[in-house]
């Protein structure tokens, strides 16, 4: 699966590069929600969590689906122009039409499809939306029910979290992050003005594939989508806390000309034995196990959830998970009657380093 950007017909002046506070704050919130994805931020996570008031930590957990796997469009630039500062994003969120807010919020709460497939103003559709979200996780189900019941209240809660984060930790952090990313923005802006745009955009990810003849760039993702930029603007936003994720958003809304958004990393332990590294590499040579890892890298899942997503039987999934556990790439954590599995990302990230270290030593 992949997200494809069709750049045919877009002009360089329709491409904007900028730092964006709300987008970087969402990256920070994602790190707090999924610290296993970002082992290099472990110390920062501990320090921030230690200073959070209890009410704020609880509310972060309740709103977590908005910045977990399928991060919300609401905290990314809604227009191509702007200062990129947090107060501007908060004001735009306050002004946003309630129906648009609800739809964009619902996409992230559901968190799997490219767009929410249910009409939330229909009572039956709303019940199906809540049911589908609850099947994904109880946290998604609870937030979906709150959104259906009172979208304005959910908006107030989100705004309260954004303002609280600004006061508690992000306000002091943002000036340093913006300063560190400014060079990336200036360099990228110059390349947009002078270079072939498909090559410039593809350079944002080492795994991107460019077709110069078709003027397309292909980013491998867990969803399939194709966005044409013939009549749309493109906004390129660097991130420090979002590393190593690359985020592509191209939702369209009636009456709004939302730009297509690419948020890209602005920068790119304990060592295991060669036999351990070899076992992990062998485990990942199986395409089925590699596919399971692609699901688990975004969020923890039960055996049943993985079976539903992949079309395998629970028994088949269990056998592959056992191989990944034996290799130290996956661990299981009991939550009530269920066991949820997750990737040990530090082991994945360390494979290249550990292998080279063992060879040259």
C-alpha cells in the first residue's frame, strides 16, 4: 500500500515550506502516547510526564486517538499561508465549522480508513461509527461516543489540551525546535524553487519512489491514496519529534481548499550478539511476519485483531508472533483478559548498528 502524490501541473509557487507549532506539538503528543516508537526521547518523556498535573495526564489519555496512529488533520496546517505559530492554529480550530471539525476528528478517532465511511448526522450511522471505533479499542470507542454526543465539547477539550501543553512544556520547547528546523526549511525552499519538484519531494524519505515521467512520488504507507496537486497547494513541514515517521495528509472538505501536507523528519543501547542479530534478521525475512510488524509498529494489537486485519487464522498469527517473540522483536502485555502485542522498536532500530559493530570489532 502507498500514498501517491501526483505533482503534474503544480507550480513551485504553490509549494510552501514552513515550521509549524501545532504540527510539532502533535508530534510531541504522539511521542508521549507512543514512547516505544521513539526510544531516543525516553528521558524527555519521563521528565514531561513527571511534571504533568493529574487532570491533564488523564485528558491526554482520553484524547490519545487523535495523535496515536492516524494523526488528526486538525493539528496540521489548514491553509498554505500562515505564521505557523500555535495561537494561530488554536484560533483556526476555534473558527472551524462544526461539521468539518466533526468529520476530521472522526477520521482520526476511527484511525484506519482514509475517511470516515459513516454519516454521523444519521443516528444509525453514528451508532455504527461508535461500534467500529470501540472494536478498534475502548479508548477510541469512548472518544467516538463523546464526539457523536457533543462535538463542541470535544473541541473544547482539545483546545484545553493544546493550551495546557503550551503552558506546561511546549511553550519553552518550541522556540528551540523552530530555531533548529529553520535551516531545513530555508534549504528545502531553495530546492523547491530551483530543482525538479518530484526529486525534491522524494528526497524527504529514503524509501520514496519517484516517477519523473509521470511526475509522481510514491510513499509506502499502511493506507492507499492518491492526491492530485493540479489545483491544490502543497505544504512541507519539518519535524524533530516526529522522527522517524513521515506523515502525508490530503483530505478534501467541501467548501475548503485544504492543502496537501507532508510532515517529514528533519534529522535522521545495548548491543546484542551476532547470533541475536542474525535471528532477528531471519525472522524478518518472512513476508508474513514483516507484514505483522507493519501493523504492530503503529499500535499494540491482540492476536484476534491481527487475524482480522490480515485474513489469517488466530492460530497462524500466534505461530508467527511466537517467532517474533523468540527473536526479541515483539513482546506481549496482558490487559485484562487480553494480551496485546507490540514491537520492541529499540531492537528494530538497533539492527543495523549492532550488525556493523559486530562485523568491524
